[in-house]
C-alpha cells in the first residue's frame, strides 16, 4: 500500500485544522466584521429594504 492510501483517513483532520487556522487568522485580522456587514447588506437588498 502506498503512503497516501495508508494515511488517507488523516488528511481530513489536516484539512479541518487548516480551515480552522485560516478562520482564526481572518478573525484576528478583523475580516469577520467586514464580511458580516456585506452579508447583511446583501440580505437587505434581496428583500428590498436596502
């Protein structure tokens, strides 16, 4: 068996860890509030308020 097939079950752990790390880096950088404001504006435009 190759290295990649034996360790396939651990790749998802590495992917989830990398995703959480990227989310934390964005939150520390202040990107969460920017994305939240954009999401609220898009929702308000969809229902015709904004």
